[in-house]
C-alpha cells in the first residue's frame, strides 16, 4: 500500500485523500480480483512505456482509475464504465481541467475491450498513442511472473462466478488473445510479447485439462486419418488394377508398370501425407500440393488414354480402377493440405488425444474400407458394364405370333443368326430371343421375324446362356467373364447386373427364379439378383429343386451315408420351411403342371419310371399316382401343356428297329388319361411340345424334310420347304414352332 501511495505522490498535487480512496478500493478485502498487486504491475509497465504517450498525466490517471470500481462477477465493460463515471465525479474536486477529465474517462472506457489487434496489423497507424500505451500497460499482467500470472488468472476465474462457465469464457478469451499480437506498441511487443505468449499458452494448456473436451480436435484427426488411409486404399486399388487389362481383348504389348508405379507412389505417400497433415509448415503444404498435382495429372492422362469402345474393343477393368486409385490419392493429398492449413490456427488449441480424435482414427479406416467395397468396386464394375454394352434397334410395338398350324408353310425367316439354332431360342412377352456366339442377344418380332433390338458386349465373344424370367418381361443372360445381366425384353436395355458372387451359380428354374450352387445351396432370387432367401442342404448332398408360384420343392439326396433321401417344401417368397419328408425312392424328372409337381418314381435300372406321382407342394400330399405301362421301354419325357401332363415314350423294346412313339396326355387335376396317340415316329428323335399339347419332331422322308405332329387328333406329317435343317432340333415357343436353316431361324406357319 505504501508503494502505491508513493507512485501517486507527484501525479496530482494536493490529492492525498483521492489517492487514499483509490488505494483503499484496490486493497478492499471483499475484492476478489484486480487487487493492489495487479495495479502495481500495470503502473510498473506504464513507467516503461509512458514516453510513447502524448499526455502522460491523463494516461497515469486512467491507469489508476481503470479498475477502481469492480463488482464480483462484473464484466470489463461494466467495470470500465463505472470507473470512468467515478473519475468524472472525483477529478473535478481536485482542479483537474475538464478536457483532461474527458480524456481520462475515454481512456478508462477503452479498457473495457482488451481485444488484441488483428494478426496482420504489426504496425497500426498511431492515431491513439495514449490508448495504445494504456492498453499495453493493462495487458502487462499477461507478461508477469508465471506464479503471479497464475494467481491473477485464478482470481479472475473465481470472481467470474460459476466455474464451468468461467473456464469456457476464459478459454475463449485466451484463444482470442493468442490469435492476435497481444500488444499495440512495438516497444511492448519486444519487452513483453514473448513472455506473455508463454503464459497464455501455459494457461490454455491448463484450461484444456480442466475443461471437458471429449470431441475437440476430431476434425484435424479425421483429416489426418483420411490422408493416411485413403492413400493406402489408393495403393490397394492400384495393385488390383495391375491384375486387370486396360482393354478387352487385352493387347499383346500392354504394359503394366504404370499401375505398379502408381501403387508405389500411393503407398509411400501415406506416411508422407501423415506428416504433412500434422505440420503447419510451408514445406508440408508444398509436398501435399505436389502429390495433389500428381493425382490430377494422372487423372487427365488416364481419361485421355481410356480406350474408345467399338464392336471389337472394349474397356478393361484396369481403367476404372486406375481412375479410382487416382481419385483416392487426390482425396488423400487434399485432406493433408487442408489439415496442414487448419493446423496453423488450431494446433496450439488441440488437446491430447481424446475420445473424438480416437473415434476419428477408428471411423475413418472403416469408412474407407466401406468406400472400397460399396462405392469403388460397384462403380468400377458398372463403368465396365456400361462402357462395353451397345443396344441397337428402335422401340416399336411387339407383334403377336399366330399359332403354327404346321401345314408345311413358313411364317417368316429371320436374318443371319450365325452359330445359332432354334433349339436355343426362348420366348418372351415381346418376341423370340436368341443368343449369338459373339456376345450378342437378339430379340426377334414373333410376327415377322424382324429384329426388334440387339444387345451386344465388347468384352465378351462367347455365346451367352439366356432364359426368360419375370413372366416373360426380362431376359436373363449369362455372359462369360461378366456374369448374369438382366435385360428388358421390350427394349433390350440392361435393368440390372447380378452381384459378382452370383457369377458361378446356375439357374435351376426361371419362373419363379431359383439358382443353385454346387456346394449344396439353393437361393430364391428376384430378377434383379437380390436374394430373398437361402437354403442349405448340408455337406455330402446333391440338391435339386422345382417350384410352383408359391412353393419350392427341394430334392436332397445324401451321398456320404445311408440316410434316406429327403423332400423339403419351402415358401417361394420367404424360404420358410413348410415340411420335410424322407423317402426310400429317388424322385426323378420333376415337372410343374397346373400347380402340382409331378415326379417319376424310379423303375429299377431302367430309365423308364414305374409310376408318375403328383404331389401337392404346399402340404406334401399325393394327389394321384399314374402307373407307367410295363411295356414302355424308352426314356420317358415329361412336359407340361396347360392343364395336361404330356408323356412321350415308346411301347416295346428300345431298339433301332422300334419306330413307334406313344404320346399320352394326363389330366393334372384328376390323374386320368385324357388321350393317347401312337405314331410311327422314331422314339430317339428330339421332340418339342407346344402350349396346346402337340408333340412335334423333324424327320426325313423320301420327299425331304417333314414335320411329325402327334396330337389328340392323331398323327400327321407335313412336308417342309427346302432349306430347313432336319438334323437340328425344333423349338416350340408357346404355339409357335421354330426350326433352323442355314444361319437362319425359321418359324413354321
């Protein structure tokens, strides 16, 4: 107190009572902050800076008064305003001119806002020398002895009220101060700046330990993790690209070093970008920017060098994989660059690794892995699928085919269909689809035989395997090295590509769609490839299946033990097991007819069954049993035609001399024979069955190629025109009968 009174002695002559009043205010025991030690530090600093002011007396008076009034919990603006009013009230009593009083009050009010000058204002215009000197002196407490500074900050926080709110408020204040230059005069910066900054940073570290900050810094951690793991992902994708071709078919002189180089660059970029993301130096930004430039340049080169597709050349999987790797490397370098730029401002404010940062380091690699699996892989596959496909033809209304009456005439002859015969054609709601050996599916108008559309692929030169599904709305085509593609039967456009894991499956039935695996798994599948359910028969089993609209019957035979065969019913939509029965008999040749499943009971060593049994699939009950005549000797063929089961066999011995075929129609509802016809036709020729129950085959006669027609009305032959190949099998699409010519498809009238 004596020291403070000594500082006042020469400031304002004859004002001892005023000095005593001011000193008493600062040493008042009820005051928690801004006590006499604080004022002493301010006045000491002012002594070293006062020569920079234009009115030293006003500045000194303002320093004495600037916290003369302080209420617990009061804010600096409130204290400054009350103190300025006190100066305006007391100073006139001691003969201080009004002009000086006004200056003192102005300077006091300036201390209500101690915000540091902007970061770029190293030499602000000296328009307020008195204010700069006073504010630098007031901020001298920041450069006090660390122990004294810690006591002062503790007093300020205790005086501010509720602890958490005070800590958060002080934390924001310290950050704002550190973002600026702390002092306005060059002299104060030189003498006080370094110590003040150390004190503030030490206080900030202490506040970090006291404040709950479970998430602070997660952005920086996420950017650093993104830079690291995305670069590693780019290396993985580049390695995968090295095993693929740039185009299809692969060029003999195709080089593989660019993908290897990209993998090496990406791999070594991971630790480099990690260090760049954790550094605020200009060098770190230059390195991250250089990697970014490499990625952008690589993208432009890859895009320019991508093959231009045509009928003979397609895009290989390496193209999208290389582009994906470069995009990932670009993202990694951009994340490192952004992290480095943000670290300039936030590095000193980042706490030790907390929950938010730890979760960021755990979440980012998981997200990157999901990006590879759910985005990069599907997009790469879709890019190849889309780039290598072409659809030709114009949309027009599909015609309806007239039933073949088989009078020896021709309804239409298609264009060239090299390597394809009628036996490979399938019927849809919009025409007749045929596969071709060069990776092509064509849809022919069922009325005229003209091409409605052609779907072709540059990356497949083998004949696809096709089937109709979705009630004839779609063509499901299996392309070698591509997989199952779902084509719209009306337009030819691809509607879906089945997931890669389904590539090795085989279609057991197209309507409803069932697929199987050789490991003994059965799948109920939507036309888009989505699996509704999976049924596993277990190890050492052979699995077959057939389905009605509502129920799937799975035939399970055990190959490693003596357990009896099983027949299991599943709901076609959900795959829920309905019932299971064991049987000592191995059912063969199941066929679905009129909602029932008809199976052949084995007849010993012969291919001829002993009986045909109709099973109600929903319950497993036997609806009827039809005894196969004992004299039948050939392999019994079962086909569905409306409500009838058409059975084709031969009476008598199975020899070359036997030239008799018997066709029997069994009513599926009753199990009774509806009609039966004997015909002088070899039982060894391939036959096809129309939707109305006619059995048609091709044969040779003295007059040329003939069509053998066995129906309810009996047997007849129709001489066919020249050009039809009798050695190729006919095909019935509904009631339209197709035959093959020399590289043509022929519809019989």
